[in-house]
C-alpha cells in the first residue's frame, strides 16, 4: 500500500490546551532573558557542547548550565570562512555563532566546557579558545575498562576545580547532593515526556516531543511547562485524541542529535504517515535514561552516570545496542531510522554494525539517512522514507 505524500490526518477530537507546546517552541526568548537576569545578579554562566558535560556539577557551583550546540543553517557559511566545508554541520553551526556574536547565551557565558568526543569538535575548541575561557574534558572512550573510568573521574574532579577557581567558591559535598537531586527531578520530567511515545495509538507526535528540548538547565519555567505538557497528554488520553492513526508505522529514530531547526527528518517521517515514537539520540532519551545515583560518593556518581552514555565515540559501543533493543520492545517500533549528520564519522561507521544488529537481532527494517541542516534533499528523503514505511505495512 503506497504512502501519501501529504500529512496523514489521524482521527481525533479537538486537541486539548497546547500552551505548553507553544511555550517550548519560543522558549529561547525566555532563556535569554533569564540568563541575562542571572548574570546581572552575579551568578556564573557556563556553556557546554555535549551531553557528557555534567550539568549537576555546574549547578553545584551555583552557575547556570547552557547547551550551546548549534542547530541553525544560517551560521554555517560564516564558520566555513575558517573551518573546512566538509565538517559536521553541528560543529560549523556552533562555531558560526561564536564568529558572528549572534548568540546572547554564548556571549554571556563566563566559561565554556568542552569534551574530546570527536576530532572535529576537539580542534574547533582549540580555535574557539583563542577568544573564550575554555575547559576541555578528556573523555576516555573504552567504556568497559575500569581504568578508563578512573581517568574520566579525574577529569570530572578537575572540572570541579576549574569551576571553583573561575567562580571563587567551594563546591561542597552537600552542594553536589543538592544539585544531583535537582537534576534528577529534571531528568524524570524529560523522561516522562519521552515515555509518552509508548502509547498506542500515539497521543503525541515525535515532532511535538522534540520541541520540548531546551538549552538552559535548572530553569523553573521549563520545569513548570514540562508538567503542563504532561497534563496536556493526560487530557488527550481522556478525550481519545490520536496524534497518528493506530496503524501508523512506529519509528525508532537513532543516531545524531537534532534540535530546534534541525527536525527535518522527524517532519518528513510524520508527513509521510509514520510517527516517531522515540528518539534514542542525546537530544532524545539517551541523556535521561539513567539518573545520577543519590547514594555513595556524589562526584563519582556524577562521573559514572555520564561515562555510561552510549555514544558512538565509545568503543566497543555495545550499550547502544542494548538500549535500542529495549526501546524497540517498549515502544513497539516497526522500523529503525539512523540519522547521520554529514562528516560525523563515528556514527557513520557505526551504522555498519547497527544495520546488522537491527536487521538480524531485532528483525526490523533499517535505513541510514546521511544528511545536513539544509532542505535541499528534502524531496529525495521523502521518497526513501516512504519506501521504508511501505515495508512495515
């Protein structure tokens, strides 16, 4: 049965209040205001570029953690005046903001925390450090070796010292425990939203869930609006609302992270009649799948949780396969689509292993999509996605 080129209109009653969804779509303005106010009040501002950076530790320093990963096509051309064109769009977009000065959140940052997850980012950070106060976490990438974790723990301890030096304060054990508790509460809310995709028929679309991701952690308004989003979902259940027909192909999206402005593939999947029920990437469920333990040594607990993130930079990355197996079962996935940003070599090469795992172990259709932030390949991707969705019928 051929899939339509247009958005499939599911049977549903009128959608309940969507004010929480509207809030997240334009939350950047509230974040800019909040960060500016906090900086004026004397709080430190710490930007970072990866899920491996512990927000808990930044909060324990009474600073504001901000994810600065670039998701705009508009800044890429500026970055290409210095960086190679054949580079991951996320790296170029992030660096482009630094060149143009167009990101108030970056401009307000007192410290940038970076990490050695890939060679492109690592060298970009060196260029960025000419103008920015930078601290680099060296991520050891053998997740099954305890000596690798011990090195990572030492890196996290060094980050703690850097925060103490930068902001002239002492991060006590109690501050660490309080920050862990606060971030775990935030992670639970994010996870609860991600788990809405388990419902069948779907009560939220993948695009709607993707909109709820934000840049500033520890911001009370985000917490309130996530609660409101979950309330909206419960109202949808009560009203019998369906975000997609019950037989719509359920897609597990894995691979590189997306963000506001880079949801192209999610949009295409749902325009073609599918529904993204879960996104495994660090912009989806990966970063909140595990909490920081509130028992034992708090700094070691922070380091352990982040070291367990199954990123493609890890070798071997068996935890990613374990997570995908669980997600495919719990979310009743009909197919897996693997998003790879162009020039992201770790995800691109790992897709060879993932293809075999999904086909042979999970018994599901699999498709790798290698693309960038532009819309130039949108129609071509629609044809490919439609073909995959037909295989699930």
